[in-house]
C-alpha cells in the first residue's frame, strides 16, 4: 500500500520574507547589493577624480582666477637712479608726473564720445598716434578694467582733463625721467622710454642697475569691486651713477662746438676732452644733437653717438703713430734727416706726392728735412718712409698697441672696433696708405686716447666715462664730489687694460715735436695765450658713396692736441665733418676751436701759466674778427665812467679824469704827495693776415708764408683805460693787480685777496679793466673788468 505525503506549496515572497527574517541572503538580493555598491563606488570615484582635477591639477589656474576676481595687483615702479657728473650735479633724475587712464566698464556705451573728448585735449602732437581718438577708442574696446589714455602729461593738460569731469577717467602718479640741462651731454646720457627702460647711451647700457626692483600693491575687492584692504611691498630704487664728466667743461665744449659748426657750416662735429693721466672723459660733445626730454621728435641720426659708433679715415693725425713708433724703434731721431726724394715716393706702382711748396726744405741738404720738420709740415713721404724702416709687422703692432682696431671698453653702447685689416690682408700699397691715415677707420674716442698716451708719458689708459655706481644720493655725507684737479701722476697700480706703448723718453721727444707743429707748423691756429700747446692737424678725403672713390669736395677736418706741453692737464680732439666755410683743412676748421676751448678750460681749472701772456696787438678795423659775445662792445671811456659811477668818485678825482700829459699834481696840505706819470703810446702792430699752413694743399714757401692771424680779441684793443698811471702815497691803499687774461673766478679771488671788489662785465676771459694795473686805490674799491670769450 502506497504512502502519500502532503507537502504544501510555498510562496517565494513569503520564502524571501522568511529568509530575511532568518538572516539568509538569497542570490537575488546579493546581486542588488553589488549593483548598489558599484554605483556608489563609481560615484565616489568620479567625485574624487573631479576634486583631484580641480584642487590638484587645475589648482593654480583657479587660484589665479579667484585672485583676479577678488583682488587687484598693481606693480609699483621703482625710482630710477640718478646720473651725476663728477661734481654731483644732476644730469638725469626722476620726477613725478600725472598719467591719465580709464576704466572702460564704467564708461559703458559712452566710449566713443569719451574717446573723442579726451583726444581733443591730449592729442597735442599730430605725430603721436598713441593719443589719437582712434587709438584711445581701440584701447577702450580691448579691455574692461583698465586702459591708458595718455601718460606723463604736462600739468596744463591734466587740468583740462579734470575739467571735463568724465565718468570712468582717472589720473594717477607715475615716475618720469627728466634731464634738467636739456640737451647737455644727451648722446652720453641717452634717453628713457615711457615704460622707464633705457633706450640709448648710459641709460641703455646700465638699464638694469638704474631701473631698480619694482614693488607690488595687493588690493582685496568685494563682489561689488569695493576695496576691502591692501598689502604693499616697497620698490627698491635703482643705483646712481657718478660720471667722469664735468658739467662746466661739457658746457664749454658744446658751446664751442656750436660756434665752430656755425663758422664752418659742417654737417656734424665732435669734441672730446680727456684727462690724459687717467683716461677719464671730461666732456663729449656732438652736433647736431637732440633733447632727451623730447626724444620722440629726434631722427635716428641725431640719436647716434658719433664719438664711438662712427668711423672715419683720420688723415694726417694718424701720422703720430708712425713717428712715435719710429722714435721708439730707434730708426729715427727728432733731428735725423729724411730724404724726401723730391717730395714723392712710389709704392707698388702707386706714387704719393708731397707738396714741395708746403715743405720748407733746408737749402744745404736739398730735398732733405729733419724728422721734427717733417711732422711740423705733415710730410706724407716722410711718414711712409718711417713705416718702411720699421716694417709692416712691427708697425702694425704699434697700431694695435695704441688701441686701434679694437674696442676701447668705454661704458657706452654700440662702440665699434674701427677698421683695421690684419697684415696678411694688406694690399701691396697699404704700407704707403696707412701711415698717412688712409685705409684705416678710427673713432674720435680711439684718436683722443692715442694722443693722451703720447701726452702722459707713453702709457695707454682705456677711456672711461663712469667713476662708480652707488646707492647713495646727493646730500649723503658718504657721497662726496670728485672734482677734477690736473695731476701729472699715473694711477698706481695701473687699471685693467693699461699698458706701456712707448718709453717716457720717446713721449718727451714726441711732445716737443708736436709743440713744434703748433709753434711752427700746420697747427699755428691752435696757439694759446699763456700756455704751451702741442697737437697735430688732419685732413682726410671722404669716400664718395656713388663712385666709391675719394671725394674732391668732401673732407673730414680734425685736430688733436694737449696743453700744457710738459705737464698736460687736458687732451682735446676736434673732428668736423664736411666743413664748407672758412677752409676744409684741419688747420682752418678745427685748430681755432682748440685754441678757444683749451684756453677756457685751462683758465677754469686754474692751471698755472707756463708762458708769458701775449700782448694783444691792434689790428685794422677791416681785419677785426667777429666778436663771439653778442653784447654790444663798450668803449674805454664808458668803462672808465662805469668805474667812477660804481665807486661814486667826484668829478675832479684823479681816478675819474687823469691828466693826459705828465705834470705835477696839486698837493693838499694834509695829503701825501701825488705823482702822475704818462705812458708812452705803443705804436700799432701791423701783422699780415693770411691763410694757415695746411698739409694737403699747395702752400707758399717760408718767405711767402706769413703767420696766421692771432686768436680772436675784442674789437677795441685793451689799451690802458687811464693814459697815465697814478701812484698815491697814502695809507690803506693797494695796487690794482693785472686781471687781463684771467677767468672770472680767478679775478674775483685775486681781487678779494687784495681787498678789492669786482664789477664783472660779460663772461669768459678778462680783456680790459679800469683802472689799469698798478694804480693805487683805497681798499674796498670795485674794479670794473670786462670779460669776453
């Protein structure tokens, strides 16, 4: 019998419920848990990756974006360093100026009208595109928060902008470079752009030192762009530079160059004044020039420093290298004879001629002259023969030793090496061209350094225009002026780059020979009054760019020299490009400028006279030179009257109206005897006036070659104001010193020492005085002295 069991059917739902109650997980439930966990894992991973992306990978980007939204950072410009001359006179300094800017987002739809209104006020210069209406509007549209309108404007323009009261237009202070002496030494100083970066001269060469370290100002803003607070880091000012320039000597050089440019009608000119015993540049003048306060209107040619950037063939001034080397190598002496072979020499088929009429041959030697005389008269043949005696290799060594064909290292940008081919590249005719200053290019800085080497005893000293860089400013007791006082001693130890070129004996011989150039040769226009001088003239033909041959009409006239001869205080190089009036030779276009400038500088420096002052000759009225001083000339009678008025002399005072003939003056009862003596009139000196001796043009022989005219003197000769000298034997009276030929400073010092006052008329060198020297006057009397340049 079968047994049947009853098994009731179980509902799955109830089964799951029971499983859940008993804690047993079914496969279905397990799968759901896995799905949920996987979802949460993916969600957490995605969030984590996003956080890593935002907070790690792009952290820096979002920090910057937040900073731009929440704060504004301003760069605070540092104050640029000051450029001082050696006496701590400010040549370039930084001042505050107002700049105009706008916030375009605040202007809104009025941008075109605002730009137009601003342009009418700030667009003063038609060539300044930055302030045009179109450019201002373009900057408004390109930015929301900031746009420049005009920078570093004059106060009058700022006042007009403020009067417009335009929405979103503001004014802020900026540093502006200012040159108080305008164009003085502009090529040396350079200029600075609107972004305060140096663009030329020392401003460019020392931009990093002068610029300083910018500061920062951090300003926090709220959502409405309101300032919540600020944090500031102070800028560090730039270093100050003390230059070797003397502002007074620089002014003298530029003033003389202006006069010489006007006299010669040259295209451009350069004057360099150097201390031969240190290599320091005391003045560097270039014309035409520019004003660094307004450099935007200057052409590229005006911005160039011709003293270091341009080269020219020096002509006969370069003969000094051949003569110095020949004396040093003992192939010639100052008195040895050179046969000029009729004034001609042929090198590799090329014949060079001397002008026989220009060379004063000694009759007993025929066509033979001494080495000294060859230099005086600038013989090309003699210079070539001396170079041939040394050989081209030895001669080349001396050229390099004098600093040619290499940069001098002066602290000015864009200095060129010049043009000097190595011996292996010389043409067969080069040994006949280079000794007389052809086939070689030099700069005025190289030329003046070569002359200073001869002047200082034979040591080459690299030229410098910077004394030191310092963080001290004028007024600090630790920063003292470094005034120039001529010193005959060389630095000990010698600076880097210095080396001996010729011996002290050769230097002394060359100084004597170069003195002969000024006294007897082509440089007679450079003679000074009371000082000995030495130098060399030079006239070089320019290359015609169209034909690539030497021009027949364009020349470079130069003169290099120093004074006094035995203990030189200054060296001067004067280079005139293409003079068109008054003669194109160095003797005519440059030597007279040396005379005027050297005389002023030596008097200014107080260099003692090493020669007697020359008597001022009387010249015919039609031969009187044009007076440089544009002040009307005063007669002796007016000078005497002025002296009487200044000292309130009665009409019968002997100092006001001295007797014309010698006679006994009446003696008062209580007065000491008075003696009146009359000077014998000096007959006028009639000096012939002719053209000076030049080295490249036919000149007359010695018998037909009179001396050049004397240096410029006043239209009226400085005859004694008083016809007779008055000697008063009374107490508390002093003799009037002789002031003629002295500078204003020395006249005042000498008068003060004697217990006298001075009424100065004009400026420059003393030419006349009232009363005359030797007159006895009461202490405290004011002496009237007329000065002219």
